[in-house]
C-alpha cells in the first residue's frame, strides 16, 4: 500500500523538533561563532543542555541502530528530521547527527577494533568529541587513484607521510580518519588503507585552516594538513590492508544523502523567505506576489523543491529497504547531482525577489548561494555523479548492430504486420 504520510507518533516528534529548533537552537546561530570547539566553555554551556533535552526525548542519533546507541529509525525518518535540522548550523550537533562525525562513526562501527570503538566511537556517539575525515589531497580529489600520501610499515607501526587538503573540522577534531597508500604497486583500488590518527600525534601538522568563500582566515574549518613521519599503531588500521575504497563507501554514500537532507532545510527556508517577501513588498501599486514574473519564480521553485524532496525521501526509503549502499548507488548519485542545481536556482530566485536586501549581509542568502556551489563539490563533483547515474542507467539497456533501430516506424509496422497480418486480411475480407 502506498502511503505518503508519516506515522502519527513520529509526526509528534517532528512537531516537537520543529518548535525546539526554532525556539532554542536557531538563536544559537546568532551568538556562537562557526568554529566553536567542543571543549570551549561557551559552547559547552549552551549546547550540552540542549543535547540532553534531545537525549531525554529519545531523538539523539536516532537513525543509528540500538548497538550504536540510537533507536534504529533509519534513513527515511532521518530525512524528515534533517529537513528541520538543516535550517540551523548547530541543530545537527544538538541531535547527534552532524557531519563528518556520523560517517566516521559508521566506519568505526563496521571496521574498528573493540579498543578503537571504546576509545573513539563511544565518545563520538555521546557527543564528547569530534572527528575529521582526511581523504582529499591537493593534487587529487574525485580521483583517489592520484593520492600519494603514504603509510609505510615499520615494526608494530605505520609511518604516514604526505599532505591532505580540505580535511573538514580538523581544527577541533580529536582524531582523523586518514586514507593512505600502503601498497603502491597494487591494483588502483587495492593500493590504500585507512587509519585512525589522533590529532595530537607528533608529525600531524595543520599548515592552515582554509575557509570557504568570504569566511575570515580565523573561521576556516577545512584543514590543509602535512603528515611528517606521523607514527600510528597497526591496530589503528580500519578494515584490512588495501580495503580503503570499500571502507570509504561506508561513509560516503550516507554522507551524500545526508547533505541532501540538510540542504532541503536550507532550500525550504529560502523558499519561505521568498514567499513572505513576495507578499510584503509593494511596488507600482501592488505586492510582488501579484507580478506574473514573480509568480513564475515561486511556481518553478515549489515544483523543483518538491521534486527534489520526493527523490531524497525515495532514496532514503530504498537505503532502509536494501541496507546496501551499492544497490542505491544510482539513486544517491542522482540526488547528489541534482542537489546543487535546485539549491542554487531557488536561492538565486530568492535573492532576486529580495533585491538589494538579498545580496546584503543582513540576510544569509549570499552565504547560502555559496553553499550551493560547495554542495556541487563536496563528496564528489556533480560531473562525476552524473557519469555514475548514466552508467548505472545504461546497464538496463542494450544497443543494436542494425543500421536502423527497431523502434523506427517502418520497422515497427513490419513487425505489426508479421504479428497481425492474417487477422487483418480476414477482417478486410469480412467487410
């Protein structure tokens, strides 16, 4: 049976979340800076009580299974929740489902030793520390076969040397998950291994913290890191040697759809702004909402927003159904490719309807527009995901060696006559 309604009990939780985020979490965006650290007194004083309210409500990391301290709500319910959380910078942190920690938690849960789980996973799930995913390199992002950061075996340790670029949240992370080349002569997808590396390891040097767009240098949270003879125990390897690609998929698939879920919150917020402004701003004797060109923008935005939302929800449903990211690879790639376009187009229309106020620093629209471009790059560029979609789609089709395809009208007519010719002749004779 098809049903587009959320069950009533969970809808109560969503209603509570919406009011909670609006009244208690969104205001924090105005008073806490973008780079507050977990051990910062101001951060702890403001965030910890809110996290406890969420835990008491039973919504902390609720998409995770019970073995990880969640309720096992899954990705579909998380999508509905993230629509609300995506409106606020700190809401995902308050609810225990922030990037990159959720993805790193999945890696640790699947591939970490019991010791690693105890030391890093449990505190991460409890919100006591944060983490970073250190994968991209200056010379290689979407093509990991270009990575050169190495880990060389030395006794009971591996020694890491190389550079990593745009390691999100590294400036206040307690540990990094680092993708390294351990077997340079192996097949391209068997060359690399993954390690947990504490950030206080000697030889882990943050060259600089890179900001996005107009962020001030001191606000940057994407680290350019140099690993210089950074030594880690063999026990810190995640998965088997040479399995980094497989390990990475544990987090990348989920991370991509989580970006889309949270982006829905941003998109809906911009759409709400657009509609309210259209009904408030008067020009030439009428409100903007009466202008046909404005109506065109609002109609296009609502249609695109709802199409995108339904695709996200369907993908989340399929993840829950199959519990296998490989089976929904096409779906995830599709929403990742679509997300920056819908995000960009709706934010752009919202800016246009607001006029000079829209491009001013008194509305968040300029930074949101930049966020759309970030979503076109983070976790793989749009072009790569479109290639994935196309290749996956084409697997369901076959070509032909014939000069003209079988679906031309002459070929179809010939086929129809071959199938029904005798019947047609009899009918003609009976006329």
